[in-house]
C-alpha cells in the first residue's frame, strides 16, 4: 500500500518537474582547473545522483570484507543464543545430558561464555557428574568480571548443598577479598557460619546483612536468629541476670516478636529467678499470637503469687478451651497454688484431648501423693500404652486354672 503511494507520488512529481524543465531546462557552468564544463540542470542533477551511488558503492566495496565478517559473527552469536535457550528448555524438561551437550557445543560463539558454562555446570550437577561440574565452573571463573561473581556464588551453593562447608566458605572468601560480594553471597555466608557454629563471625556479619539491598528484614532476622538464641540460653545456663538483660535489650525489635526468642528469654529469666519478667514477656506474646511453646513455658512460671498467675492463664481458656497445652499449664500452676482437685481435673481433660507422656507422668505423681496408688499405677500403664501405641496381646488368664497350677508346683517342691 505504502509502496504504491510512493510510486504514484514520484510519477506525479516527475510529471510536474518535466513540465517546467521542458519550458526551461536550465543551464549549469562549472570552471575547474582552466576548463569550462557546461551542461543542463537535468544532466547535472543526474550526474550528482550517479556520483552519490558510485560513492556508496565504493564504500560498500571497501567495507565488504568487514561487513561479511561482522555478519558471520552475528549469525554465530544468534545461533549461540538459540542454543542457550534450547539448553535451558532441555534442562527444565529433565534432559540434562542433552542440555549440557547443547550448551557446550555453542560456547565458543557465545557473547557470554560464562552463562553457557554455568548452565552446563548445573546440568552436570543434576546428573551427579561432579568432576565435569567443577570443570565447567572453573571455565566460567576464567571469564572474570560479573561472570566470575556468578560462578563463585554457584560454586558456594553446590558445595553447601553437598555439606562441603570449607570449600563453600573458600569460594565466598574470594568474593569478600575482591570486594565483589553481593546480597546472595552474604546470605550464603551467614548460612555457612550458622552451620559451622561460628556465631562471632555471624554477629560481625549482621550489620551488612541488614544494610544490604535486596535482603528483607525477616530474612536477615532468620539468618542471625541463632546468635541471640545462643546468647540468651548461655545467660540462663550461667544464671547471669546482667548478661541476660543486656542481651535482651540488644535483640532487634523484629526478632523480639518471634516466639522462639521470647520463650528462650523467658526460660533464661526463670533460671535467673526473674519469673515476673518472664511472665510479662510471655503474656505480651500470647496476647498477640498463640504459640504452644510459650504456653508450656507459662506453666513453668514460679511467681510469688501463683494464684494470680493461674488466674491470668485461665483468662485464655474461653478462647482456647480445647488446647491441651494450656490445660497442662493450668494444671501446673494449680499445683503451685495447692489446688490439687483443679489440677487433677485439668490434667485429665488435657489427656482426653491430646495425650502426652509428661501429662500422664504429672497426673501419676499427683495420684501417688494423694494416696491413690492404684489410680497412679493405672495412669502409668496408660502412659506406657500411649508410648508403645498399642496394648500387649496376651491371652486371658483364667484365675482357677492358674491357682491349681500354682498349688501343684508347690506340692512337687
């Protein structure tokens, strides 16, 4: 459509130009090096057009070899890009061997050979060919630049996957020393420090985790959570209230709302005989989010007013009446308040909802102290059946036959 319009416009323009030129064709005179060249305007215009095309033809002839070479390189790069896409699809389809072969075959013509080597290394890893995997990773490392960063990150990941922590740490240390560390590398480094138990290094890494772009606060919290858990537990084990308060004060706000951190603090505070502080933090947590470990910790509180603590625990019962852990905690607090009947009721209800060995044991001890030995033995027997998962398959013993057999044995003796 557009071509037809252009042709029509050219014909109309040519007709108009010819109309004017027939009336007056024009005259052009050019003097050059003592010579005078005279020609019509039409001839001059045609000569200019011809000269333009001759110049362009000459330029193309001069650049023909370079253009041919550039075109050949471009075609090879296009073919390599198609091979990379095909290799990725083959790997996604589970054709790992074919994917590796496709990627390696076209790597010489690729714009980014490291990308081919990294994907080939992943395909070799999926095949369990660890030696080939390491070979492709080494070739990717030779590329340098940003490709080197990607290769070191992948090297650390595969070593970490196979529990080769020293090798993974060595790869990430290279990133650290070169100043090329990124967010992914920091997270992997934190993971390695956690698995190695190197909490000092992990604590030194924490500010960088929190300031790095692309790392969410919750991810950073998860990475360094063990630091504060260990410090809180260590303070509780050492019965060091000063260290406990200093550690709790330094816990980041986002971490201080995690149940495992709050429970660790509460347990340590109980060990330091600061049950009142533990109760405050546990209640604050349980009023916001319900957590079984925090409920069980609340039942272990030994405050000066156990009856008050029990009443606070019972305030949660209307909303959590079927919670066996809460009933167990209420039973423990009832025992401290010397309300043995209430404790027994809570324990029996807790067992009926969800039996657990510690509940059976506590009920048996209570029955023993109340003088109900037969009931205590039955509770322990029920606990044993619960632990085994079944009752023993024994034949029924007939009392008369058993008595006669015993008397016969005595006569022989």
